[in-house]
C-alpha cells in the first residue's frame, strides 16, 4: 500500500485539572480547569522512516505518543494507521492492530513484570495471540539472541540484569508480535553513553532488517540527530518546526529550535566560529493557561504584537520546511554536534 504508514491530523488531548480560582485566598473554592497537553498536532510518518520528536520535558511528547497508540483517548483529531482509523476502531479491530503498533518505554525496569522470567515477558504477546506456549518460548529465545542477550538468560528475572540489558529485553518484547511501527519513548535517556550507543546501533540494524518505522521521542538533540530521518520540534503541546534532519540542524527557522540547538555542546569548539548561546527568559507557561497566539511568545526575543493575536500556522515560510512562526528566519551555517 502506498502513502504514509501513520497519519496524525489536528490531534488534541486535554486533561481535567482541579485548582484554586486565580486571585482568590487560600480558602477559595476550587475550580475546574483543563490541561492542554496536545494542541492540534499533525504529521505523517512514512514506512521505514524514523521521525525524531524533541522538546523540553512536559511539552506533551509522551502524551502524544500514547494518544497515537490509543493508550490514552484523544480529546479530538484523527489517527490513521495503514489506512485504518485508529480512534474509530472497535475493540476487535484494535486488538488486530495492537501487534503492529508497539512501544518501548523510558524505564525498562518499570515496563517488565518482576514476577515473570524474561522469556515469559518476551513471549507474552505471542501467547496472547494464540501461539502455542512451547513455540512462543523458542521464539523468545531467538529474539533475546537477536538483541544481544544469551537465550538461556530467559530463565532469569528482570532484577538480575543491568539497565541496558533490561532495555534490550524491552526491545525484544516489542519485536515479538512483528510490528510495523515502534514508538521509542526516551529509550536511552536512563543509560550511560557507551550503553546508549549499543542500543541505538541495535535499533538501526533492526530497522534495516525489518523495514520498521520509528517514532523516536527524546530531549537529547544529539541522539535524535544520529537516528532520525526527519525531526519534529514540540513546544507546549504543539509542533513548531518539522523537516528533514539536516535542514533542522543546519538551518533552524523557529526561535525555539534555534535556542535548543544553541545549547548542544560543541565537540570541537576550535574548528570554527563560536556558536552563540541563546538563553531563554522565563519559565514554560502553565498548560492550564497557555499564552494566546503563539505559545512561545512569552519567552521569544523576537515577539511582536501579532504573535499574541494570531496562532501561527505550521507552513513553509521560505526555509524549505514547515515552521510555526510569524517571524521565522532560517539560520545559516552548521550547528552540528558531531553525533
């Protein structure tokens, strides 16, 4: 089938929140508010492609991923996977889709059942799908071998492994049902740099072998540059810039993207002109009361009056890729981090 594997359109997710009415005393009656975690996100993901999703903690990256997988129910919008409307799918249709949509979590220990031997954890999706237990166990051994563990390690329990090994177990479990798309939610953020490299190389090899698509979530721009074909930058629930990796890293257009890239350490500072560090003023606004217009305007050094009156559309403004900024201007020259 031609066309994108995943199509996300105008996705929203709000959570109810109870807080005190603004401007009242400590004894004031509590009022209902809404936390806007995802606010109108749209993007496509091609077959065999890796899309890196970056942004500060709390910007909505993980919430977006869980809405796409329907681990959370979105407030509005649409998600189509291989032509199927995920949000309109019946429980039976959703069960049929689940093997093709998998996730690897940030905390490998928290995602593994401490009471189950590793082979049973890896084999569980196969057993649920009706594969005979003996066959599922043999397949689990093959998957453990593929991710760099010994098949006999399947007899052990999660606490007997290092953090990096546990993440490999999480990858093996995600591979078990034969997925087309794997969401990788900060999969290496808890790992040492040397261990990160092993996991990233494993993911790259598996993608090439199986034509997998990845949605790779991270706050580490160096890691995202290393693994991604395209990059989407997210701020306070919205994608503010999206494009091919080289375009984003070498010609960032949105002020927020420019600020993020300016903070990436330069591995060879003497090789070229010094990179100007952009320090953002203020804190990220509360998602219960986001700014009008452009959500980044309260921290943007370029903001004008219209930035507060009009939400900037995510369109190409001359840089060759979409950017949600009224005043977008590409920055020339490389911001390479050596990754």
